[in-house]
C-alpha cells in the first residue's frame, strides 16, 4: 500500500462536531483519487491533514512506509515530500513564474535546478512564461504554474484543492483534460478535492464521497452510478445520473 | 492545548519573552486595581470623577466620529475619483500626522488669541471688533478640533489603502446595480471599510485617551487629569494607579470590541487576483469641490499651522541659542530610529507567533502588549523606572564583578528610554504588522511549507517580502510618534540628553510658543520627509 | 534555519548592549572620580529650563572645573524618579520652581540638610527651609493685573475683595490644576484657616469671567479682549509679555496695570524657585558649591533677570523693570506651609468646582 490513512479524527478548535470522523483510506501508487463532497463535509481537511498543515487528534498516516503521524510522530509539512495546489493557487506575488517553481528546489544543484525548471515548464506548456509575474497571467495559466510548482520537487503525493473552482466553464473542460494528461504523464499519486460530480467522474480512478466528516461511498466512478440507483445516496448535482445515462457529458 | 507544531520553539520562546517584558511594567498598574480605596479616592469619586469621565467620553467619541468622517470621506474621494491635484493630495493628506497635537494646540491658540494674527488683522486692517469669544478655541469642542485635525490621517491612510486595493468589484457592482455615489458610500463603502475604520479610529481613541498636553492647556478636565491630580496634587499614587488601571480596563474593552467586530473571518486576499479600481474622472464644479475639500482640510491641518510656525521662527530668529540644534536632531533621529526598528522586529516575532498558535489564550496573549498605548506616558515612566531599578539591583553582583562602582547602570542609560518607547508604541507597530499578516493570510505560508521550507525560512523568503509595505508603514508611524513623544522623553532621558521634542516642550511649557517654533518645525520637517519617503516607496512597489 | 531568528535576537541584544555600554563609559568616569573623592561632576535634576541656566552651568564649570550634568523635566515626575531610584540615585541637586514641591521632596525624605555660612549669608532665613533642607534662589509674587481703561487702581485692595459682588463676571484666573493657584490657596489656608479659604475659592468661582483656560499669559490677553477686567498672574509673566518678540503681546501688556494686593493686611503671595541637596547624593560638596554659586551676587543677577524674577540675595538689586513696580509687603508665612496645605487646597478646589 502506497498511502495509508487509518482511523483519523480531527476537529477545529472552536467547533462542536468533528470535521473528520474515523477516516480510513488506502491508495495505490499512481492512483488518482477524488474526494467529493459539499462544502463543510470535511473534504479539504483531509488534504490539510495529509500535508501536515493540521494535526489529527488520533489515527495514523503513512506514505511509502514512512510514518507521517501517529501517537509518537508528527512530521512537519516541509519534511513530508507532499506537493499541494491551493484553491487560489497561492503563487508568491513577489516572485516570477520561474522563481515560484524554483522555490521548492533549493536542495538541488544549480544545473539540476535549471533542467527541472525546463522540464516542468514544458510539462505544463508554459516555456515562454518563466520571466512573467503571476498577476500577468490568466487564470488557467496561473493554475498550471501552481501545478508545475507542486510537481517540481518530485513529491510522493500531490494534493489539489478544488482545482477548477476559479475557472470559467469553458476553460474548466479544457484544463480538466490537461490536468489528467499532466498527472498521468508525471505518474504521481494524487488526491484532488471537488464538489463537482463530473470532475470526479472524468478525472478520478477512484472516488471517495464524504458527508459530515464520514465516508459515504468509496469506489470506481462506474460503480458509483450503480450506487446512486440502488441506494438512497443522492448525487451532489441534480439529474447527474440521468445525464450520464443519456451520454450528455 | 495541544501542540500542533513542534518546531516553533524558537519563535514561541522569543515571542513569549517579548510579551512578558512588554507586559511586566503594566503589571504594577493592574495590581493597583485591587488595592482598597482611601479617602482621596472617595473624594475624587464624590466631586470630580464623573465629570472627568463624561468629558473623556465626549472627547473620544467626538474625535473618533470626526476623524472617521473626514478620514473616510477623503479616502473614498482619493480611491475612487480623479480630480485635479489628486495625486498630490493623496500623500500630502498624511502630513498632518507630523505635527505633535500639543504643538498644534498651542499654535492654533496662538493664532486665534486676542494678540494672534486673525484677530489682530481684523482689528487693525478692517477695524472690526468681533466678540473675541467667537475665537475661543480653548474648550472641549476646540480640543476635539485639534485631535481631529492632527489625528485624522490615521483613519485616512489605512482606509485609503484598503479602499483602493480591495474593493473594486464590490463598488463596481453597486454602481451597476444603479446606486448613486452617496448610496454607494453609505451602503457599501462604509460597511466594507469597517475593519480599516476601526483600526484607524482605535488608534485615534487611544491617542486621545492618554494625551495630556492638549487638554491641560485647553482647560478640559479628563480622566488623565484625575490621574495626575491624585498622583501629583494629592501625592496619592495608589489612587492614581487605580485610575490608570480603570482606564486600562476601558481600553481592554475597546480592544475586545474591535476584535469582535473584526470577527472570525479571515480578511485576506491573494494578491494575484486583486484588480485596482479604475478612477472615475470628475469635471466641472464636482472636480473643483473635491480638490477644494482636500485643500481646505490640508490647510487647516498642516499648511496654516506650519505657516504660523515659520512666521514665529522668523520673528524669534537669533533670540534663542541654535548651536546645539544639530545635536538635538541627531538624538531625536537616533532614538526614534532605534525604537522603531526594535518595535518592528518584536512585532514581526509576536505577530508570527500569534498566527501560529491556536486557542484563545494564544490569541489573547499578543493583545496584552498593546496596553502600553492606553496609559498616560508619565504612568508608564514610573512603571518602567521601577522595573529597571529592580533589574539593576538584580544585576548588581554582575556590575561589581565587571568593575562598575555604581549600581544604577541600565536605569540611567538610554536603554531605559528606548524600553519605555517600545512599551508605549508597540501597539502602533504591531497594528501595522498584524494587518500585514492578516492580509497575506496563511495560504502562502502553507504553500511554502509544502514546498519544503521551515517556519523560519518561510518567514524570511515569503512573509517578509510580501509584507514590505506593512513593515515600512509600521516603521514610519512609530518613528514619527517617537519623534513627537513628550512625557517619557522628558522624564526618562539620560543626563544632558535633549531631543527636538523636549526642546519644543521646554519653551511651550513656559508659555513661550514662539520660541518653541524652531524645534517644532524641525520635528515636522523630519516627519514629513519620512512620510514622503514612505509614499514614494509605496508607489514604486505598486507599479 | 533557526539561525536567522537567533541572528535577529543577537543583533537586538547587541544594539541594546551598545547603548548601555555608551552610558556605562560615561558613568564609569564619574564614578572613579567619586572614589578618589575629587569628583568633577554634579548631577542636577531641574524643573527650571531657561536657556540662560545652561550658560550659568557652563560658567560654573569654567570657574570650578565641575561639570554640571542636567536632566530637565517636570517637577513631579522628577521627584517620583528620585524616589524610585532610592539610595542608588544619580541625582545630587533637585531644583524646582515652587516651594510646595520643595516641601514635598523634604516630606518624602529625599533631601538632606546642608550648612554653609556662605549660603546663610546669601539666602535670607525666610527663604530657607527651617531645617536647611532647601534654599530659595529666586522669588516672584502672584499679583492682580487690571485693565487700565476700565479699572482704577484704588478700586483694588485685596485678593479677598475680588469675591465681592462688584467683580461678578470680571475675574480671570487659570485652572486649579496649576500649582501656582494651589500654592496661593494653601497660603490662605495657613493665614485664614480652611473655612475662610474655601469661602474665598467659592467666591472667586462665582465671579469668574469665564471657565478657567490657558496659562497666565492668556488671562492677560483675555483682559485686552474684553472678556474680564482683572486677572491674577505671576509677576514674571507680565515681565515676559512686556518684553515679548511679538509686538501685539507688548501692546496688550502695556494696556495693563500691576497691583500688589493685601498691602495693608496680610501681604502679597510670594513663592520661590529653589533647590535642595538630594539625600543619597554622591557629590554633596559639589552640589553645595553649585547652590552657593547660584545664590552669589554674580549669578543671581542673571538667574533672576532671565525670567523677570526677584533675586533672593538682598545684596542684588532687581532689574529695572521690577524696581519700577515698587517695593511691596510679602505674606509672612513659612514657605513650607505652601506644601503642607497643597493636598487640602486641591480638595477645596474640587469641592467648590474651580476647574
């Protein structure tokens, strides 16, 4: 098992209920997982816990046999080797695109850095944009920089928080395809969070559906449609099942 | 409280030490609250306290109201409209901050008094004998006028930056929805700038509460009057401390209200998305009115008093010794620069600590450090002297070992004065830094950490560069405030140490306002230079 | 990584140490001198801050080789600082412009008695503390100024007379926060007793032309502006106005007459600037030398005339201006009583509503 999340519980300081309740998930290498849920379902919390930005109350987190968290251990975010793409990208406004990408490569030799920068810029197809500042880019370009920055240090795992929420509908479709290609090309295990059934079904190898901090469903996208038909679980998007059946996508 | 981050030790330790050191002298005052009341206290309560409190309340409320009215309206005009001289007014309107309110008070009274330029001109050139009572500024409304004129830039500068950077889409959408400019102002601008208004106005309120120079000269009796009356007049330091403690309680209340109003929401933005507001050009009488309004305020709050001071300087030139003035300038700039640097460094450490810790205690702790801003300078002075003498006693064995034959080393050095400045003005620097941290939020920090940089490295590579504006504005504000400061400088300075403000005060307190004009002008000049520098820097940053 | 932070802290410590160090050096010098009992310094805490004072200190150094180190401040704060510094204080001499404060310094056990034949010769007994804890250096009177046009000097007689019906709405005086008024009322408490003093204060409040505001000079200006007809002021403020750089102020002063009240009764209220040697002084001899220097005829002339005050040394003539106002009868009370009744006077002011 590549990534193991076992019995993880978490609640925010002032909250009365748990944001995440006994969450367990195992992920294979190279898998693309989508965590689907409404806002407040605890889906972003999973990412923050994995990244080390929050500390679980209990449970265990392991990546490739390295314990990130258990009773005795808490590995700081900078030590985990996990990349993250933030919802609003969090590109450093005072640094150029190239500087943003190089930011996480401080351990590499100069030549290696340069090579890696070229690689990832090519990966996201922004070869000519290295000297620009983030505010000089379009939304889609900013997102690709954010992905490039997260991918550059070769993380074990990459986390994407609502990667399409800031893009307009037309761009969403295009970027979705691009992202899928990039992730598969780089062969990085990834988890992305979304509230859009369609995003999850197109991108993910497996979907985890969260409700009120608990897992409602785990499985392949195709199994999910069956579940919707057979159980009382409702999709987040109205009429989603019907549309899928008629092939309108 | 659980420890969510384990490697914050260096930050936590330094932050807690700083908070403790800043709070320590205030502790003497807090304990005063619990001493039993004596005869003097009962007397004060019976005869004067309520009247004094009423005056204080009216004074602070009215000053806050008018500074908000003027500060916000100017900020809105500058942020949204284009009119002649807008560019100049944009930074010139911060200049009134360079005039110490007590100098402003003396100057205005000087101009308006029977022998002042206004009444004299009317009398001699126009033969008009207008009832001098109309020109009487030495009363409560007069004090409100002085505070409004010389403190409104606190509200203006914060609101202006906020409005021009944050709210483009909000204001535009209101316009699209068909609201006129007035409705936009009251229904949108006012509510959304709440945070910046509160930030600016709370500085005004605290400044008014602890000021003594203006109210003493204008004969307005306030809470501070009561503190000094019981301390110096009645020789009853317990009652004085009790009063100071009550004042502090009131200030804590204000700070809490501010925090509550600010709410739990994170008012951060990721600056990649912020779009500047396109200016609406004004023309005709509207443009004239906007420019006129800006200039009327600028004249009242800066040009007129400065012109009067220049006139007095010319009048008294050569009658006072000027030889030492370079020295005063050097001393002033040195203590102001040093204190401002230390305050900003400390504020960065405490601010970074504040956003790392979770839990109520952790959030409350840093707020304690701003208490110094609420207490009259003279009270802080005594608290600091007491603390330092204790420290010197503690260090005596070391002094003996090191071969000093005196036991008061720190207490008579400039460390004492600089420490007092830090306690007094930490709030100003911390306010700027905290706003800076709030504005950048936590996403950039988190991003940097997932890219492999620790807290400290992140601080230097991400937080600091992104907060350059907040750091510089905090520095300049503290610098100017130290330059203007009077009671602490007067009491706590080492031997033979004069600054521009002690010199200005020396003459003013002997009712020689004309002789005080040279030193005052130098204070204003240096502060104004600092403001201009700050402004030019900000401009370059924004381009 | 943490080394950045430590760098910052170390730097801070360094700066603080550097400042401390600066002061240390100076102090070490003075201290080694004390040890060998040939101190060449005297440390002065003074609430008097005229430019001419500095010239006198420079002259003192020139004559004696003793350097005068000065902290100028407000009297009350300086006193509090000496009190807090206790035995370790660096202060040798405390100089202030009000007998009430000198009394308080003595009452708080901050001063020590000094005996010097020269001082006794130069400072008359009634301007010394009874226990020789402090010595007066200059004196001034608190007098009545009147509008030459609307008031004839023969209408004026005493401070008490100002509470009569006749003066209703015509009297100007500053706020009771000011120590000059506190000392004035304290003198009445000493002479007439508390009851009568309170009656006087209440009568004054009743006759105020306006709520007290501004300083002494502003009372004079208010006469010129027609707000009131008589004002209570210190003599030196009148002197300052007559010699002002501002021709308008001179004009105002020239329209006023000066009147020394209570000449036929208890005498005009006088107060002094004076100084005492601090109890924990480490340069006592030098402090006495400075006191002797300031009360000697040469210094007295400058020291007093700088601020249009009367010298205490009887061998020195007051300035021409002061001579032109004539001689007058002073209150005959020990000056320390001004301090003794200070707190009482504040309570009375509060009770009668004198702002």
